[in-house]
C-alpha cells in the first residue's frame, strides 16, 4: 500500500512506511468528544468541535498561516507534527444562543459565575484529554488531545494506541 503522504514526507519526518497514517479520529477520542459535547450541554454550555482529524496537507496549510500566507500564526506544528494528524486531537469553541461561535475564555453564558471555557476544560480533563492551555510554551487554548502515552516520535515511528488503551473513569 502506498502512503498518500509521499516518500519525501516520510523520509523527512522519519515516519514509518509500515504503519499507515490514520484518516479519522481514534474511536476513543471520538467517543470522548461526544461525551464532552453532551456533558457541556448538561451544564448549559453549547460547544462545537471546530477541528478534529487533520491531514498532513491540511496541517501544512495551517502552519503557513502568518508565515507565508495572510493571517495570524495558529500552530507551530508542521504536517506530521500534530496529534491532529494521528486522529488524537480536537479543537473546540463555544456557541452562543445567537448561534455565534466564539473563543472567549471569559464568557459565562450559563451565568453560574464560572467561565464556560474553564468548565469545558475541566470536563475534558476528567474525560482524559490533555489541554493545550496547560502547555508552557505555545499555549493552544482550543486544543484537546489524548496521547495514550505516546510521543509524536512514537507515532511517527508507527506506534498506534489500541482502541481500548485508555481507561479513564467517566462516571
């Protein structure tokens, strides 16, 4: 089977030819994303997943923003260097009652005295997600990922999480 990313991509990043790259979200990440949407809604917070699986080409296009194309820099990850490329990450935003999609971390739409963003992040962490807002360098506030104990180097070298490799109590 030929890798759709091409051999130069694989050679440049040392990505294993023997293990195909995913083409969609990992089943557990997908399930936990759905749970996050449902649990947020139960708190009166409507969220939308603005991005999930991202191809290497899509990642490269996003990387170019603020560099070689107009816009702000939104990622430091080139294609093959993001958990999105391995189906292990999502980005979210909040939807207001007027149907606006916002990334306002202070917004308290459910009017409980807590920022909705922080409530969603708390729920996400309880579901096993790591939050990009906790990173020490490039903070990525909409980003949530599950690494299943694997580094990007592991993933690039062909390791993949098992469908049942994450055991987080969500009850």
